[in-house]
């Protein structure tokens, strides 16, 4: 029997694995830099372009935020244990969750919105799943859940709300709980 706590632990672990790009057990500035580079390149933004720099800056800000909020042993990086303890505090206080992570999600959204019209559609959406390395099946489920109003496009609020729910919800059937693949 799977408990809600197990679900959250698995989701937090998956999120940590995604952020710890070199799998050394710590989230460090270099991890964010690699993710920023991958994400920008995936959407065709050249290295050094304004968009690539903005995403890099936003990720470094979020690293600073998580170190301030979670780095209990003060070594300037966030271990898996620190991340779990910190995230539990964040999902219990959604205002704190927004303050710490929203800059990263907004910058990602801007990076993915290639034509700059304020919504994600068509190729922009296809590229998101591709950049995150999702299977076709998971991508299809993700889209069904993320596109709350079913208009085939993803708004900034839909993008953020889904991500937030992924971390905060303890319901395996909630939209958002399957983000990054089936939980
Ligand atoms: Ca790392
Ligand atoms: Ca630490
Ligand atoms: Ca767009």
C-alpha cells in the first residue's frame, strides 16, 4: 500500500535527481548552469543571447534562494537530505514555495515561449517534453493535465500551477502529480 508520504518522497527524489545534473548528491551552482544551458539550447536560444542569460540568472537566483532556505550545514550546496527537509517546509507554506521557486519557472516559461506571445503552443509545447526527456506517452498525459482549460495551449499560470501541484499534492490522481512521468 502506497501512502501519501511515500508519493511525496518519490516526487521530491525525482525533482532532486533532475536538479542534481552530475549526480554527485548535491545541488550546486554548476548544476543550474548545466540545466540552463540545456534548456536554452533546446529552444534554440544561442549561448550568450539575452534569453539564455536571463534563464541562467534566474536559476542562479533560485540556487541562492534554496541555499538560504535549506542549506542547514552551511556548505553552500544542498544535499538530498537538506532538500527533502526544506521542501517539506515549502509545500506546507505555498507562499514560501512561490517565493523560492517561481523566478525559475517564469524564466523557463519565457525561454519556451519562442514567439513571445505569452502562451505556449504547438512546437513550443513539443519542445518542453523533449527538453525534459519525457516519453511520448508521458508527454501526452502531461499535456492533458497541464492544459486545464483544454484549449491546446499552456498559459503561464497553467505552467506554474501544474508544477506547484506536482510538489505539493499528496493525491496521486491530482493533475500535476504525474509531472515528470507517472509517480
Ligand atoms: Ca550536483
Ligand atoms: Ca548543505
Ligand atoms: Ca508562444
